[in-house]
C-alpha cells in the first residue's frame, strides 16, 4: 500500500513537471514572438520616416501633411463660394453708392456728380474686368507632350521637366508657369498669364475703396450728426408702449395730419435703414482697404524686385546662405525696377497710360524662357 501511494505521488509530480515545462516553453515562444514583431515594426517605422536627410523641417512636413491635405481638397471646393461672395459684396457696395451717394451729390452739385459718375464708373469697369480676367484666364502651364526649351528640374509630383520659375500647385495639381500663389478668392492660380490682372484688380479696388470713403465721409457725417435732428410736425414714437395713446389721439386728427405722421414714420424707417447700410459699407471698405492695401503694397515691392511671392522666400534663404559664405546673392531675374514693371505689365511698344484701360494683352514672353540681369537666358 505504501509503495502504491509513493508511485502515485511520483507520477503526479512527473505530470506537473511536464505541465510546467509546457507552459514555460509556450511563454518563451510568445516572448520571442513579441520581440520579433517589435523588431519588425521598428524596421518598418525607420524605413518610412528615417533616412540620411532627416531633419526638423522634414518632420514638420510629415506632421503638417493632414493640414496640407485639408487645404488642398477644400480650397478648390470653396473657390466658387469665395467668388460669389466677392461679386455680391461688389454689387452691394455699388448699390449703396448709387442709392445714397448719387442723390446727395446731385442735389449738392450736378457738375461734381458728373465727374464722380465718370471717375467711379471707370474704376468699376476696371475692377470688374480685371477680376473676371483673373478668374477666367488660365495661369499658364508647361506644354503637354511638347518640347521645353529649358528645364531646371523635374517636378516630383508631375514627374515632368519644369521650366525656370515654374512651381507645382497642389490645389490645381499642375505645374504653373511663374507661379505666384493659388488665390481662393479667384478660384484660380496666379501665374504668368493672369498675374497682371490679379495685381491690377487689387490696385483698382484699393483706389475704388478710397474713392468711396473720401466722398462718402461727408454723407455719413450729415446722416449721423444732422443739423436738425427732430422732424417737423406732430411728435410720434413708434413703440408698443405708446401705440394705444397714439391711436386714440389720431381719432381726432384730420386726414392730412395722419398722412403727415405716416410720412414722418416712413422717413424715420428709411433713415434707419440708410444708417445701417452706411455702417455696413464703412466696415467693408475699411477691412478691404487694410487687407487689400497691404497686399497690393507687398506685391508692388515684389514686382519692382522682379520676383514672385514664392521666389521671395527662395531668395531670402539664398541670401542667408550666401551671406554665411561671405558673398552677396542677386536675384537673376531682377532687370531693374523700370524694366521689371514693363515686362510684368506687357508694355512692349506700348505707353504707360495703356494700363489705365481694360486690355486683354498678354505679358512679356511665353513663360518658358527668361532673361537674367546679365541679359542672358538661364538653364
């Protein structure tokens, strides 16, 4: 009996040892499997994000990629909405100028009004024309399937050669000749063939806003600070608390007095509406003058230096690099302020006053080759 019990214990111990060994082996395999998976994951991550050119700018580009995706996809979708907003605001400001400004200046001085009509409509025609051309005229793209006279690099997205001053637009998904930027308010890229229309639209809009503000200031002052604030006639307050007393008093009035009170109430309502329109126009004009005025001034400086907004960033980085080497960098496309403006405005064989009127003439050159400051073409 004792031998039987001892043998049972030995068998039980042997079974437990085998079970422990089994679980120990399984856990060891699992641990090795986890380590192998982690090693493979680490290799995958390094292969995606690590290379010899890794830098903070590269990391920032990776982190900002979702933002770039949002801008690229929604800018093209919101472009028609922005164009509609700009057109609506322009029509509304013109309506306010005609409905409020025209009768005021005609009563004050018909000769001044004629001058204002001629000058104001000249501005309006130029603003409308250049905005339409900025929206409809393509910015200019490298020829598809054709030979490019000069190429400075290969576009990483199009996998095609790029002419000088050409950059890829992520919104349009095309390479644009002498690209400046993608403008959502035009729903179009600003490039070689419509850059002049974009700038002239801004310039004429700033002049037009100043024109409205200068000749509307007197109207606004007299509207909000009249010499005689009280209307002649029976004093009437349009208020719920005094409706009953007014109605009771009107029972003893003649029809002529009632008509006069109604006219005064209508005049007050129209005056209140006029003041709201003036405030709205003032806010739009001040905001437009501040934003568009600063943008026009900045672009005028870029044009004087013979560069686009993209090239200004590139040139600044080049200047810092050359300065660290003790050298001075010069923009190769800067031909002098006067010649830069002549080429930008397309004034080859034309007088300067030609730009004061709507014109569909194109810019200088075909956007594929450019002259440098040494009067030679670059490659």
